[in-house]
């Protein structure tokens, strides 16, 4: 991995020219139904529609930056309604009228006022990056990128914890749509995971890359190891979050005992989680995305830390719509920490939603998302008020 490139955080020193004065912050709750056949069932529950918050930050010149809070109660303890209350009642009163010399400056204000609530903070932070780039008339990657961006990124598609026949049916649909990396939700009691994966292998052959996501199913390392080992004959490329999110040490124990890479998701939301996981040597690959990390700024910081530690990053997802996905796609496209041809990103949520959320929907072609173009992150939300 080449390490002489400029680090993401170094961009901060280059872009102090155009300060943002925040004139207005507006937040809208939106609901996005999933296509019936794409409803996600996992150890973390059932997800049939997404109720999210769109944040619009308007600057002194009437330009708009957009961000999305992809909230779910079971994931971060946030809902669109709690996010809206915090934006309207706490964040907007403190930031309106403020002049920022960097998009990340708002995080200090938000962190001083509110503990946690990463997706809410991320919506504001991401909107500020979008606005920051639009003020300069450039795509956002020009302000943070540490490599020439790739134009498309292989995506993983997620297959819920369904019984065998439905698992095979969904896998076949994604395969037909060109997706080559399949992520199976596993570890839900009552399902024969080995049988499910075996049936998909029999149907699709050896070519698809299989990964599995336990969503923190185990509180015991031995059980996690036993489960992963039972799936190894089916050629799984990695195991995601086998142990409970708050037991990083357990994940380190599992990692020592299995031969495939461990991808950390729920256990690593923040830079502090990342520091602890690195100390414990608890993972091989890191799942990052702005909502989980509490802001695009934080994802950049964590990507830089992981890169220095030789831990490759992938984009994870809380089923962001195209509004959230655009920023995520740009993060991976222009950051050296993301070896996108080696490890696919969870950027297929366009395939899950019944209607587009932005005026120029993202394109997934042959299993790869096309990185959008244009100033900022390149997307404008379709405002559908619930
Ligand atoms: Mg996951």
C-alpha cells in the first residue's frame, strides 16, 4: 500500500479560503419504502421501510448543502424524529449565524451539546462538506481526496436471514443483476446457515464471492469460532462482526482462532473505538461510513488512522438512500484507505428502494456503483415529506 500520498486530513490546510456562514438549517423527515422482495431481516431485526431525516444547510449566498441521517433505533438509538428534534432545537440554534472555516468545525459545537447520536451529527457534517465544495464549484473529493478517484466501485449486496428457498431466490436475483459479491446475514437462531450458503453455491457455482455478517450474534468466542468454521467449506471470504458490538475483546479472540479476515462493523463507530480495536488487534478490515462515524470528517480521520495501521477499509451501510450513498461512494472512490477492487463496499442500497430519493439516481451497473459527478457530492434530494 503506497503511503507517501497526502493524508485525507491534510486537505484541511488547503481549503481555508472560503468560509461558510450558516444562514439556515432545515430538517425534513422522509419515508422510503423498500421493494417488497428486498426487505432486510437480520439478527438486528426487520427493516421494511426507512424513515430518515434530510438536512439542508443554507449559506450566506443561498447555496444548499445536503445530508441524510439514516437513523434506526436498533442501530444507533436514533430515529428520524429524535434527529429532527435535535437539529431543530439544539443544533440549528447554535450553528445558525456561525461562520465556519472548515466543515468539520461544526462537530466540536455538536459534540459539546449532544452525546452520541452519530447519524444526526453526520447529516449536518456531510451537508457542510457538500456546501463547502459547492461554494468552490468543485466535486467534494477535490477537498479531501488522497488519490485520483475511481469511477466505479464493486458493491456487495446483502441477503437477509431468510430460509433456504428465499435465500437462493434473492441470491439469484442479485447475481442476474450483475452483483458478484454477496453478503449473507447469518447467526439468527432457527436457520441452517451452512445449508443456505451451500444451496446458493450449488445454484451459482464457485464464482460469487461470499461474505457473512453476524451482526454481533455471539457473546462467546468459542461459539463464534465454531459457526465460522462450519461455513469455511463454502468458501466465505470474510466474517463480519461475529461478536457482540460492545465486546471488542471477544472479537480479538475470535480473530486469533479463524483463518479468514474479520471485518469490524458495529464494534467500531468512533475514533476511540478504532484506537481500542487496534490496541487489541481485533480486526482485519474496517467498515466505515459517515453516519456511523458521526460525520464525514470522522470517517476521513478514521480512514487515515486505518491506512497508517495497514487495515483496509470498506464502506458499510445502514441502507442510506442515494443521498447518503453519494457521499459514501465518494469517500471510497477518492481515499487510498479503500482498496475497492480487493474488498467490495456496501453501496447497493439503490437496488433496495422502491423510489429514487434524489433527482439524478445513482446507477448500479454490472454490480458496480457509478460514482456521481458534479459539485459537492453531486446529488439533490427529492423532498418527500412524510
Ligand atoms: Mg454489518
